[in-house]
RNA sequence: GCUGUUAUAGCUCAGCGGUAGAGCACUUCCUUGGUAAGGAAGAGGUCCCCGGUUCAAGUCCGGGUAACAGCUCCA
């Protein structure tokens, strides 16, 4: 007998060799039906795998990430089995479960698998699933594994096996398909009832650009047909939030092939919104002791040679601008830091001057790979809400903490609750990739980790993800489709001050090197607004939204009154109002303006015009009763004030 | 940059070898209305660009360009 401990601490005895599934059965038949995976001593296992010794166990169902993971991992194997039948000779790469489904990377040889083939593969998968094949787990020696997969000509699998340790190698087999895999898996393919293969794309073998591009097939699967239908609806809903679609509908921004790809055009309403966001940050920065500066959009090539950026990115950037002078070259600025370093260097600095905080909404130009461009989230011309803090090494941590405060103020003001924080450290095994001394790197990395701890920020630590000049803390937010985008960033830099030979005189009357902190709470105006659009679906907060009020005259007879009200709201209360003076019925005007997500609608007709009143309607909530124009203006102004005063 | 997909009216899309279509938006007229689509008429297209096949090409083929999904990259 062995002792099994459950998550609530309770214990039960079972015969040795009992499986997770057996244990579930002993609890309830319903649980046995639903359980998909289990963890045994905190290691995720197949529910069919026998347990031989005392263990603590957790059972995972569809609702648990581990349960879904096993389900989708098995689905990936099912996909591979289908491909093996449909495309004899296909070679397999890897086929894992991912956040939302699974994929399999394959090399189909001479065959080409296109999107049009997915339906056929889906059908084959369902056919195979209905055979309810068991998945059999087997330990295999390295030698046997190499022989087995070698005979099948599976060069990718053999490459993986070569890197595994003998004794640690397992295979899973269902039907005629055997895969190198460490699991865990479902006991059989039978729970897989609904499958959708979502896309086919190229993916480099092992994620390395210089290796072969395999064909990757993505899919999702579910235990119930209804869940797939719900998923499809959810994806369609998510697409409606797409900032590219909403940005076009609300006329916030546009792209023009003639202007150039990746070069956004900010339309009046988008510009108004963006400027308001910039003012919001400027206000906060003023409070935190920042000075606003401005620098040109180009800089002499020598500036970037000095900064080191030219050596690293010169070839992949917009190429130099030539002047009538021979040998004179300028670059579109790819970042603002070197300009700010030169501003620091205009005169001798004392420790009494520090910290110096220079902020600039600086537009930069980066020649991003064409395949990387994506709406407003990845563009070739964008504006960073940039600032550089020059401080003494002792001030780094406090400055870092203050920047984190600014970021939290912004995220709170705009309801970005679900952000993730990531600390990016250098790869200690690849030090030549980075500029700067070991000592400085360690100092900087420690400051970041400590600052996060002090703020109680649960940040994921990634080694090897640092910028070449220093470690950083990034804030990531997901878009409508679950893709992660980096927004706010704080980066410590011991390198540029060195390269620009920046100094300050200390209390000891000696010259010292200041530390530089780069930071951008929004990241870029473009990307931030893109994510904001997807989060709000275009229903921006009252203080930010381009049009706060739409005035709807009942008939054309009241157009003059409507315009009068609009003028008064603007002039007296700084409330932004538009007038819908089309020759349409009131029901129509309400519908159209509701769909534009304008927070307030004012309906004005005979009664209102006579009494200097407006009939108020709130977006999504309907009729709110009648108010005097002044009372309404004051109400909206107050609502905006109360939002702004919170920051 | 790489793999795959797409490109028809301002927008969303149908048409897929034989004279370019729908809904919405737009213009004009009728209507002057009270809380989520009033009616009628009209205008609007280099079917992304360049080549090729064909008696005939939005439609088939090749090459560009741009967008979309993913990979790689992201100072």
C-alpha cells in the first residue's frame, strides 16, 4: 500500500501501481470522466501512469491549465498521426501545446500543405479520434530511440534525441504513430471531440533563422463541440476589438501605401486623443521633477558612431542622408538618448545638479523588417514618451522606484490591470554580446531586482533578454488576440555615459561618471494607443475621448440652438461637443452616435430650446432626464476634473 | 527578411473566362420627427500594379506592391 496526499492535506491509502485515473474513480465517477492530467509530487503526469510510492497528488480537469495542456498536447499527436497518414514520408519536428491550442512543426518534403488542406486534415483527425486509440508510454534507450527514428528517416527527432540523456527518453504511441515525447498525455484520443486547425505558417527549425523553415500547423481542440463554437464566437468578438479596425472606423489614424508602410498618419481625432494623453503624462512628469526638452529628427552619423548604435544597427536602419558636403552624413534618429547625452554635456555638472531628468516626446525612425509591421503596434516611425535620468550611482534605486510610480499611475488611470512585468538580465554565458563592465552590470541588475521587491511587483526574470547596454524592466500587456506587447520600459545604462564621457563633480571635487536611466511609461504613443483601443473597444474614458458629447436636434428647426449649446459647452466648460445636424429622425441619430461610443448625447427640441435645457442621454445607459445647459456643462467638467485629480 | 493567405465602390463583401454587383455610407428631393436604422431618386470602379496565356482576363499563369496569420528580429 502507498499513501496518497491530496491538496487539502487529507490522505488515503491505495495499492502501489494505482494511477491518477484510478484515484479519481475512487472519489467520484464524474471526476474520473473529467480528469485529464495529474501532478505527482509536483510533476505533471499522465493519469494512466502507475504511482509506485507515497506521493502528493493533484488532479487536473479542463479548467486547469495542466488539464488543457495534456488535452492539446495529445491533440498535437493526433494531428501528427493524421499527417502521417495523409502525407507519407512527412518528417516531424516538435508538436507542443501552447496557451490557446497546439501546433506541430513538420517537414512535408516535396509536398506543400496549404490553408485549403486543413479541412481535410481536420477530418482525418476526427476520424482517428473516433477510433479511441490508447496512448502508450514507453521508456526507450537512447540507442533504440536513435535506431527507431533513424530508420524512419526522422532527422529532426534524431537531432533532439542526441541531446537527451539516456534513461530519460520516452515515447508515446497511439494507433500507428509513435512520437518522441515526455508527455504528459491523455490516456486515449477519445475525449477529443471538436477540432479546428486555425492556420498554417512557416517556422524555423528550433527557432533559428539560419535553419530550415518547417511548416507549422496550428489548431485548437475541445472535449465538446459546443466549446469549439463558443471559441469561434470569442475569436470573432476579439477581432472586433482590433485597433486597426476601430482606428479606421473612428478615424483615429490611417496608413497610405504612398506615404510608405509602417508610417502612421494621425488623423484629427486620433491626434486630439494622443495629445491629451501626452498632456496627461507631462502633468505627472512635471510633478516628478522632469524637464521637457526637444531635439531634431536627424543627427550626424558621428553621434551614433559615438553611442555605439551605428556599429550595431547601422546596416539595418534607414540609410544615411547625404548633404551637398562631401562625407557629411546624417541619420534619421532611431532613438533620443544620444541627443540627450549631448544636452547633459553642454556644461560642467555638479552632484548638486543631479538627478537631471530630461523628457521628450521624441519621434524616432527604425527600419523594422517588413514582416514585423503590425498596425500601430510595430511601425517604422513612432513617438517615444522618452526621458533620460542622469543621476549618481546612489540615486539609481530611488529614481527607479519613482519611475515605477509613474507607470503605476498611468496603468491605474487607464485600467490596465492585467499587465505582466519582466526583468531582462544579460546572458551570463554570452558576455561578449553586451557592452560594459561586469561590475556595472551586476550593480544595475541588483538595483532592478531590489526595486521590484520593494514595490511588491511580481516580475518574471528572463536571462539573455537584456539590451546590449544594460538590464531592463518591461511592462507587457496583451492585445485582443492575446499577443503580448511591451509597453512601459525602464532601462539602466552604465554604457552611454561612458561613451559620451559624461561627468559630474562630486563632493570630493573629483570627476565621476553619472548613471543614465532610460524610461518610457507608455513605451510608444502608437503602441500604447493601439493597446488602449483594444482594451476599451474604442470606448475611451471621458477625459480622453475625442468627442465627449453629441448634440442631436429633434428636427432641423433646432439646429441653431444645438450649435449654440455646443459653443457654450466648449467656451465655458471646455467640453468637446459635436452636432449631428443631419436631416434624420432622432431614433436614427441616437443609433448612429451610440455606435460611435460618444459618452453623452444631448437631445434638443422645442421644449429644450425654449428653456435653455438639454435632454441628457448616456452612452449605453439611455435617457438621464433634462438639465439646464450650464448644469450639464458643469457636471461633465466636474466628472473630468475628478478623473484628472486622482492622478 | 522567411512560410502561407488575401487584394472588386468610402466601408463590408458577392461575382471566378463572355457588357462590373449587393448592403451600408455619400448626394439630391420628400418628410420636420421626442430616445437604437422614415421614404424616393441619383452619383460612385484603372476589379492593387506590370507582364503572359486566350478570339476574349477582376476571373487562369508569372513577377512586383501592400495587407493579414505565424516564424525570426525589436536600440
